[in-house]
């Protein structure tokens, strides 16, 4: 149960007592992010994120991380448009030490001149890495175009030109002006006593002055064009990575839930019509996704695609056709119910970890002014009918879209043809009639089983882990573990991949195969009330997978494209080269994707043999 308090200097404190595990997360949220920075100091909030853990008046450089990590915990921070967050998650018996570290870091940073110079170089390198990432550049150019001239048109990291001018004096001045009791909230979730924790928080933060006030959302309107805009960027890559964006409502808009539901139903999850049409049926894209990015001041609906250059125009046309088809014919009842159940399960599942629970509370408090607004938003989602969802989507599609794309150097972009594709008007919306216990260890038929009962959430979570993985691959089958985890859940004797995905998503459950260097297995989670319905399906996936030829072919082709595109990422190239130099011919020295020569020869027969080698009770931990 959420407990709300206000310290003597006005700092709001939110505490949730959760005794399911002996862990606690302590989070300090400042409602100051990149959207609040003056243009000449672009990137200063992110710079502060780096700086506050680089020593205080009583802790030297490196001591903050050492104090938390030596106790088995994690200390970290992140920056967004609206806030900068500093947090520590560790065993609850070390709550006092974790609280002291966070309170010290956010109130008494040293801003050592030499250390800030070194940290500036780290940040400049981070900016360069972002510029090397095709997708990050696609997204950055999209935001810059739609929200040009506003803080949301600038990257959170800032620019080379602004970051180079930020020194320890400017950091200290901005910190003193913006980091105060008026911009801070403290969120604690974990195995602690609320009243005891509150008294300790009061003691640690009572000296913080209340100067700066909480930020009020900006009244930002996206830059609207009368015709489509096409942005292209040539990179040393093999696939086209693109976003098509439309201005959309801010996070507090009353119509956001209907639009959110429409986007999720059409373009999220493997059973969504967008993924099925473009990736599975037409094989026009490696990935396809439709989603929302909403802030307190503005928002964007984005269609994201990764496709081969020769399929670019067909992929865009087909993706838009899928969206327009949803507007013209409406969304099916089962599509909406799948999303509603999935979102309901996600709300419950988000409370599984203390860090995730605290982060959700912080997000909703800073965006809506109410840490418990999530339940109200879920109610709005559950109340949406097909007609409202389609109408909300059709309103967004009336705006001319912006296309931001990164493409291979050798590919010639026909902007005129792309603009013509994007000019297609959306159809008229369809009229639709609404319709903590200890862990038990057992041995069952050769398998080792570990069980923990936790009644604080109505969830069942399972992992089936088998010894195996890439380390056990034979030279002629390099990459088979990766292909196996992609196709294990793609069909059984009685169910197709689509039927499995529909069943899982309609019941708010998740089932994923995984394969690493040493292990492979299945990860499963569902609401407790759905377990009787899902148990037969799960058993069939475990004991009778089919590895359908069509599914294997599709995933094998995707793997072959990924093997080629792996070289598009400088980080991946460095990692593979480093591993090869360090481990040579050992399995650690090669990519888990395998090679084009070995993967191209893998099929259902090889996968079935691989299954029989490793998937048996004597090799299992549940």
C-alpha cells in the first residue's frame, strides 16, 4: 500500500512496504531534464547525471559505486526530457547505507575541476557513439524536425558544441539553481518499515533548501507540414532503418488512451496485424512496430521499420495499407481484448521488482502528478471501444507524416517517390457496433525443481532451463542454438505459431524461448487465473514442438540478414573482434548468430535433432 508524506521543506516522499524479498530501491527524482535547459547549456542535465556520482565532500571518486556494489547492490542514474533520476537498489539490511549514499550524492557533489574535464570527454564520446548508431540518428532527426525550435527538438545528450563549453563552474551554478527541495521527490519501495524509513529520509534531506519550483509542462505544438517530409541519411549499413512519424497528443490528453490502444493492437506483439503482414506473410521487413511517444508537453506516433533497400517502397506501402485498413474496417474485438488483457497483466507484472515498481510510481507522479494514476489510465484503456480507437487513429493520420531514414551508402533515395507513397489519404473511419515463503527444492522424475510461493501478486512465473546452448554447437551447426530459440515456440502438432501467439496475448501471458552460451530454455508468465487454460498449451510446446518448415525458413532468412547487418554496428564489430582475439576458436570467440555457411544449411531436421540432444528431464532445472 502506497504511503504519502511531505517533509518539512516540502519534499514529497512515497513509500511502499514490500516484504516479498529482502530488497529495497531508493530513488531521488528531480523534475529537471533536457526540456528545461537553456539552449546554450543543452546537455547539462545529462552531464549532471554523470557528475553527481563522481565524488562528494566526504566521498572520493569511485567510492559511491564501491559502497553500494560491495554490498551486492546497484547504483545508477538516467536522464530524460522531463527528469533526472538517481537510484540505488540493494539488500534492505543496507537501507541506511544506500539512503546515505543517494542523499549525499544529490546534495553535496564535489564537481572537481579535473574530474569534470575527464567526464566531459566520456560524454563527448557518448555523443559520437549516438551519431554512429543509425537508429538513434533516425529518431533524433525525427524529433528535431517535428519539434524544431523547442527543447524537445534537441537530443537529451546535448551537442558537441554545447557540452564542450560546460565546465565545473557551470555545472555547480546550474545544480544550485535547479536541484532543490522544490524539484525533488523521493520514492522508496521494498522490505522496510515505512515510518522508520520516513524519519531517516527527513533527517537526510531536511537541510535541502526549497528554491526552484516544479516544472510546468510547455505548450508545444509540433511543426506541421502541408505535405510529407522525407529525411535521408547515408550510412555504412546494409538495411534501411526508418521511422514515419505523426504529431500526436501529449500524455495528459483525454483521448490518448484510445490512440494508445489502437497503436498497440495494430503494431505491437508478434500476433499484431502489422508484424504478421510485413514480417511473416509478405516478408518485406525484419521488424515492424507502431507505437506512441508521449510527454507532458507533446507527443509523436511512430511507425518503425527495418527493411532491405530493394523492399523499401513495398514495405512502406504495405505498412500504411495495414494501418489504413484498420481505420476503414475497424479493429476486431479479439484484437482489443488481447491488448487490454496484456496491459492489465503488464500493470501487475511491473510490481514484481522493487526497482521497477518505484520507477513506475515516479513516472506517473512526474507526468500526471499522481503516483497511482496508472490504475486510472488502465481503467481508461479498458473502457475504450473499437470505434473510439479507430477515430483517434484517423485524426492523427490527417497530418502529413515525416519520414526519417538511414540507408546504405550505395542506395539511391527517390524522395519524390517516397513523398508520393506518403501522400495517400487515410480512409473514413469505420462505424462499428461496440460489443514470501522460503524456496522449496525438489526432484521430480529426474528434473530439479525450485519453488517459491509469493502471494502479494496474482502471477505465476516459470523458467525451464536446460544445460546446452552455443557452447555445445558442432562446427557444422554454428548458430543452431539461436535458430532453435527463435523457432521452438513457432508451432506444435496442434497449434500454429499465430495460434500460439493469439492464445498467449489474448490471455495476457508471455512465453519466450532463450538460448545462451551455456543454457537454453523457456520463460513463461501468466496471471494465476489463466493457468488452467494455458497449461495444456505449455505442455505441448515443451514436449511436442514441430519446427514448421515455413517458420524455420522465415527465421533462418532473418538470421542471415542479421549476420550481414551485424557489421553495421561498430560496437558489435569491436565486441566480436575482441572476443576472437581473446578466445580464438573457443565458442566464446564467435558470434552466436553463426555464419552464413552454417545457418543456411540448418532446417527442421537439424532442429529436431538438437531438441532431442538437450531437451529432456535429466538435463532440466525448473
